[in-house]
């Protein structure tokens, strides 16, 4: 039973250290997010998953970022794409090589 008592003591000591380390990591995540660091970068350097970093953020009053631009569907163009389409049409109207 002595071996079990020693193992239990070690387990409880490391459990306390683990809980303390987790709390420190959560605090550091919150500080980084409040300082404007990107959640992706915070997640990459933390011991937590992206979902847990999002949960930490919400639990600490940090609002999610507004969604960025979405990929455009077929047939929808941004101004640069429209200009490119116009150039392609003009090139298509040019005579083929050797033709005049």
C-alpha cells in the first residue's frame, strides 16, 4: 500500500501543477486575443484546440471577428476579374497568327 500512497501523492501534486499551468495558459490566451493577436496564431502557440480558444474568447467577452470576404460563385466578378474578362474578349477578336 505504500507504493499506492506514494503514487497517489505524486498524482495529486502533478494534478495541481497541471491545473495551475492550464489557468496560466488560459490567461495568456485571453491577453493575446485582447492585444489583437489573430486567433489562428494564438491557437498555434497554445496547448488548446481552435474550438477551445474560441470558447475561452467568448467566456471572456471577446467577440468573434467579422467574417472576411467569401469566395465568389461562378459568374460573379470582382472589378479586376471583369477587366480581365474584357481583355480576354478583345484578344479573342484578334486575328489568329498568320491571318490578317
